[in-house]
C-alpha cells in the first residue's frame, strides 16, 4: 500500500521501489537521506549491490549549483558524444549530477563516510529549500563516492525514473526531498534482481514494496487534491 510506504519513509525505514516493467525493470532500496546511518549503507551494498545514490529535487540542485553530468560533458570539447543516449529513457538523459564526498570524510567510501556525506547532502537540500544559505561547495569535494541524482523539474509529469519516483514519494510523505536509493542486483544471473525475488525479500524482511504505477496514481491524485 502506498500509504504504508509513505509512513515507512517518514519513520526512516527502507522501502523497496520498483519502477516500471517497460523501463529499467529494477527494484531499488529507498530511504530518506537525512536518516541514513552506516548500517543502512552496509545493507544497501550487501543486499542491494548497485550504486548508492542520493536523489534531490531540481530546484535544490539549481540553488546548490549542481549540474547534470551530461551538461558538463557537453561543455568539454571532444567529450560531447559521451553524453548519452540512454536506452531505457525516451528523453535520453541520465539524472546523474556530481559524485561527492563530504570534506570531513577520509577516503569517502566507507560506510561511516558515505552515511556522513548522505546526511550532509540532505541537510543542504533542507536548508536551501527553506530559505537558508547555500554553501555546498565549501562542504563537499568531487569526485567522491556518493552519486547525486537530479530529478526532473516536472517530476513524474516529465520523466518516470527512480529519481523522480523517489522525490515524488518524499514530497507526498512531507519529508525532506532527498532520498538515497540503491539497485538490487542478482548474484546468480548477473542482472537486476527480478521483481518476484525483490517481493520475496520484502516479505521476508517486512518491508513495503511499491511499484511505479502505484506511485504515479497517488501522485496524480495528490496533484488534484492540491488544486
């Protein structure tokens, strides 16, 4: 149930988020970034195995001066051709921005370091969306070990990736819109974990499992209710 998933996010618990059968067809761990602890990072790398990324809204990224990685590539002579295309996305645009470490980390890759970086990202998002000062570049260095993802400006009205689904969920949950996600991979097949196996994991560990169509339906209803 979508409401159960929203409540789990509010409480700082993991949910499992599947996008769409006709898109990536992947399940991600998802958790509010401002509550991420080292044990959460350990679980994502152990039971997920994909990239540990933090999604933030477009408005916050603009205020913090965080570009799309594809825009950076297109600004570098000879690198333009590396900026896509993306086979699973009709817009042919990845949501990746910069990869960062907080300046108080050591290597940046340990569970402790990544958790610190992730929580600090959420703090910056919260401050900048609530009228606070932006000092992102003084607190972080790049390249680093936490990938930042920029959600589309119009969220699910424009793009329906894990990034937009995550930020839409955070918005509906009424929490800081910074969500840390990590794909669940299959050790045996070498591909993404199947939806069926992800659901089994969710049942075994008592986690909420939600799919893109459910999120999209709730998002559309929430938009109508706001009018």
